[in-house]
């Protein structure tokens, strides 16, 4: 089981917390400027970058994360990342009969062809207010249905910024099942790397 976190010079605290919560691997996500490749057992280092920084990031790390933006299709078509997450954060209101979940059949086919992973951010729900939380839950649920339809790889992670924002592996699995994943899919989503 692996979790993804954003450390701020508190890597040892994250490692301790991950052991307590039942994770055997931990991926530290850094910005391109702050990247450091820690050679600790059971840890990985990844870079969260914008589409214009991917070439530089590719030279430093094998794992590149991209956060959803206005030009998702352009970024996804280039396909020089491993994980795209926060697709649900579109600021526009949902339509009457569909949600602006950030993922559609066109993008799903491209992601499937490029063999990339769609990430679901638990911390997004943890930090959002009640009104936004409802929207994010609905959008995540819709994205899971699309991911299942197109056989996309899914990842659930805490994406915690502090050690106490992390959640146990079984809690993240339960979160995935609540959103509409099958139990086997939810367990697999914690073992992507």
C-alpha cells in the first residue's frame, strides 16, 4: 500500500505516521524548485509540475504529477506525466443533467491510450466547505464511473500536507467504495506504484 503526501521538511514525521497507518510505501511530492530525491527505504520522490515544466521535471524524477487545469486536453495529449489529479476542481457550476467533473469520454480514451493514472484526492474533501464537498463527491463518483467504463487506472491517496491529515489505508479503501469503486478496485487503487 502506498500513499502520496506533500512534505514541508517533515519527511520523518510522515514516515512515522505512514507506518502507524499501515502503509509500507510513501511517495513524497515536491515542486520542481524544492525537489529532493530521498534515498530512504520504502519512499519515492515525485514532482508536481505545470505543463510547461514537465521536460525539466522528467530529468529529475520518474514520477510526474499534474494537477487539473483549464487545458487538460493539451496536457493529457502530451502524456508526459504519470498521474493527473484534482480533475473535479472545475470552478464552473454543474449543468442540470451532468457534472463538470473534468473527465469525459474523449479524455478517458486518451488517458487509456497513454496508460496514465487518474488520482482522487481525499484531502480535497477534507479541506473543502460543506457546499463544495457535495459537488466534489458527485464529480468524483462520476469520474469513477468513467474510469471503470474505459478501464483506466485509479489512485486514491490522502495528498496530505501535514502528517495528521493522512488517513489509514482501510479508510481510503472505504472512501473509494463509498464513491462507487468495487472493493477490488479500491484496494488496487492503493497499489498503483
